[in-house]
């Protein structure tokens, strides 16, 4: 497989404005950093040439100019950005690129699925609860689901989440309650197949995970970490997905394409969301996924973006300011609207209007108010697990194999990955991803 080389964008402008400084409450680059040390670092910045902030980002090249342009409006300090392009349909090898970059960077912006690998290798450091609380007071609290399911790992805060897009049931007409995936299948029939859900390469696995999120024995056995994906409940879930997908007139779409199809009335409904939140126009009626309620467990897309502080960080003050600004600082909301996969992750402050943002934004914030979450594929080699699942779900949808054969293949290949990584280490990581301490 050909590995894409990082793209470097160097900017010689970045320093915290008063708004950014007020939000600089994250921990330093090691566990021993103190507030007094941060203050001396900040004071000394004015006395010596500014050292560029090193930022490594996994994502879309279009995001680079958006982020740096937004930061330029509030801050001034050199920044060197290394971009690792993201193709979620071919995520194998991504972890190796990020691991190599993490040893020579200050801040990382990357998919949630990679965090376990970096934490296990001690390439990133946790963020203190006290510091996080100060940022919450300045910018608004991280919404409960995001705090529990994306910011925390093994009971400690490790990331500043930058996006938590979730799918919803979409329609051009008023909907009655759709209380199961079987009911949704009947609805698609009434729509004469003028509907869709995300089954494009790179998205099919995520959609199947969202469909299966009600399962209590989640993906692996607790004691021996044996894959459970080929057991009866999961096979039924894929069988239902394959049946419904066979009714769609439009196939192989991304969430954004489904959203646009419903917004333009080319589709009568479906499952999706706006990957780019600047494109939320249209009279789209939004409801929860079939069978979900306000108390249902929240499952995040494995490629939801988060920022982390690298162990190799050499300037904590500006790194903290940048990370906090991205999550809710002055002017950053516009940036998050224009970068694929980013959303608002904080509860709107008292100064914000309750009607601010799109209907999708409000529905997303309401859904994320639930504190109950479940882990996505936060594993050593998580990208490999995801790629295997995505390939086999697509094969089942295309009727190349039966759902039971597809998931049997997944279980066999997942077990091979676990054996290679080491069951003991992987079990510990999986327990930590669920909030336990190993």
C-alpha cells in the first residue's frame, strides 16, 4: 500500500489574544507542569523569538487554510502544520504515520479511533480535571456524551473533542414515531425506495455500528476478548440492513450526500447528517434513529476529530491556547462549520441565543446531553478492525456474501489482529476505553 506523505503548511502568525488567553486552562506538556510555570512561559514569550507551534493534523487539506485563517483573526504566533490526508475508506497505515509524527509535534488533531494507540505508547499526556473546569467556565461545558465518550479514557481527560457528528432519521414530511429498524424498513417501502443511508466505502461500517448500538454485549467478550460480531444479534442487524439497502434507489452514498438529497427533495428521507455544517440549508425534518430514545447509549463515529497534547510538546502555553480556542474560543465556531466532521461540543453559554445554529445543531446538542455512551473501536490497530468491518459490510450489501458469512469473516480477521497485537494488551485497552483503569 502506498503511504501518503504529510503535507506541510507553514504560517508565521499565531499568538493568544485576550480571548484566547482567557481560555488557556489546559494542562502543560507533562504531568509536572504548574500554573506558575505556564505564566513564566507566557511572560518569556515576549522576550525571545517565537518558536513555531508544531501541529500535526489528520484530515482534509481544505481544513488547513480555514483553521489558520480563523486563528489569525484572534492570535499571532508562528505555526508549522503537517497534514496527514485522511481517506477513511483506506485507513490502514494511518496509525504508523501518526505515531511517527507524534514524537516531533506539540499538538495533534486526529480521529478518535487513534487515541488508544497514542495513549498506550505514552505519546500524549492527560489533561487535568481542574484545568478543564476552568476552560468550561470560560467557554461553556463540554456536553456530557462528548466528555464521557470522547474526552475521557480510563477515567482521565485526554482529549479536547472538536466534533461529534451523529446520524439522524431525515425526511421531507412529518414523521410518526419509528420505533425499530423493521419499522424504518416499512417506511422505506412506503417511500418507494426514495431514501438512502451511508454505505459508501469508509461509511458502511460506521452505519452498521450505529444500527447495532443497542446490543449490550458490545463487540467483544469481556474475559477473552473474543469477537461477538458473528453472533445472532449482530447477524440479524446486518440482515436487516442488507434488506433495507436493497430497497434504496440510491446506493453507496455518504452522510453528506444523503443530507443533500433530502434537503433538495431528491430523496424523501433516509439516514444521514451534514458533514459540512455550513451546508445545512433546506427544510429537513430530523428525528432520532429508529429505536433510540433520550436514554439510549451514544456511539461516536470512529473518525470524530479530537485534539491531544503530545508528550514531545515544547511550549505548553501556546499549545493550550490553540487547543482550547479550537473547541470554543472566539471566532472558532465559524471554523468548525467549515471543517468536515467538526461540530459544536460545548453547551452554549449564557450569552448565546437559544435559537443560534441550525435545527441539526440543536438536535445534536440535545442528543449529546445524555451521559451514557459506548466505546467505538478504540483499540490497538483500531483502523485495521474498522477496515475489515467496512469491507465485509459492503460485500454483504452488494450480495457477494451472506450477512452471516460477512460477519464470520470479520470475526476471524478481528481475532487474527487481536492475536498479533496481544490479547492481554488489547483487553486492557478495551477496558480502559470503557472508562475502567485496565
